[in-house]
C-alpha cells in the first residue's frame, strides 16, 4: 500500500485504496463542475480532485473505501491528487486498520495502568464511581479504549482518549504527591472522567466527527451530566464531594473563552486544568514535529502556541 505520508509530487498511483473522508461537487471559475474529495489513510489525509465526471466508474459515498488511479500534483504548496479513475471498494479488499490513525502505544497496557490508578483510590464513593465505569461497564470500556480525544489538533486517533486520559492522570498523580494539600482521590477521579463526554461529542471511526449532541452541548456539559446522573442514584454520596468533582469537570479547560462554564476555584480543579492543558499542547507539539519535514528547523507561526516553532536538538535525532 502507498501511504499518503509517502506521496511525492509526480508520483503515479495505480489502483490504491483510500477512505473517502469527504465528497463535494463544486463549480470552478470556468463554470464547469468538478468533484472535490478528501482521502484518508492512517498516516493522514490528502486533497483530491476529479475534473472529469466520467472518471467515476461507479457510485460511492462519503466513508466508502475507494480504488483510485491518480497523479500526485501540487497546489498552493500542498499535495493534491488528480484522479483519473475511481470506484467503490468491496469488503475483503482492504484492512480497515490501514485507514484510521492509531495510537503508537499498546492499548491494553495503557488500560491496565489506568485500572491500577482506579484501584489506588481510597475514598469509597469515588472508588465505586470509577469502578462502575472503568471496571464493570464492558460497553463503556470497549468504547473508551478505542475512541479518539479530538476531531483534530491532538490525540485524534484510535486510542487517543485513553492515551490522553492516562497522561493527565499521571501528571495529576505527580502533582498530588508534590502538594499534599491536594485531595488525591478527588483529583485522580476527576482526571479519569474529565473527557468522558467526548464519547458522545465525537462519533467513532471512521467518521470521528462532531455529533449533533457534541455540536449543541459539548463534551464538558455532557461529561458533567453523566456524572450527575450516576451520583443522583447514590444517596450516600456526599453532596460537597459531588460538587467539587463536578466543578473539576466543568472548569478543566481553565478559561471561559476555551469552553469552561467555570474557571477553576479549587486546587484540584486548577491541577486538572494544568495537566489537561499541558498534555494537549505537548501532544500537539509532538504531532507537529512528527508530521513536518525533519530537515525543516523553523516550522512557522503556530496559532495554538502563538509562536514561530523551532525544532530543537532532541527532535532532530
């Protein structure tokens, strides 16, 4: 298989299969219609154009796997495929795992470490909450292990939600050991649940796109509602503890303009925000370094970091 990340201008593609991520019929400056596609495999996406409708051998739709013949060209400093033939692939002609980005880490090993963190929670109410979802609910576990943490930007791959959550838990555990004033059980539980709303905010692969619920409500509100629904059925769950846990979830983006309904008001909420923000930005930087030409020292202005990013000595190795 010829992966998208390996394509070079001038390459000729013969009968390769890609996932059709999007499909639009547009009108060019000449008034002639053409088809604009985004094709995907596990290494990335590429823009593709079909200038002649007769090149569409048979009907295909978004999220179908398609065979293509094409020439790799360049447009505005980005690769683009000029498609000369396209038709729908059939089951058995491709391996789905070749088309979805997947964590480079071992999913089962990460989940085993996460379960150790659950077992380390000493507060009975928080431990029961964590065990209900992460130990007992098999459907939840299956979805959580394979879900992404974002549509794009960071951890937007199979296993991304698990990888991000575990990274945040590790940082929170370090903070709790460094600052004894922190309620470790509360912080670890908040870290476990801070992004569970993304299970409903984003659809599973191959779409990995915002759902109607995600667009209308967002993962912070959804996650807080999931916890509230569980806690409401637990008459012995302390109200003060429930409020502090929910506050952590509601405040973990830190700023109102970043989607948090509340700014952090407790030390646990502040620690969770710092851990979540640090992992998101460091992973974004990691993916930027990985997906940029290693010979390129300066990578230009990056809006998320509000800085022109430079490749350091370590990242050149």
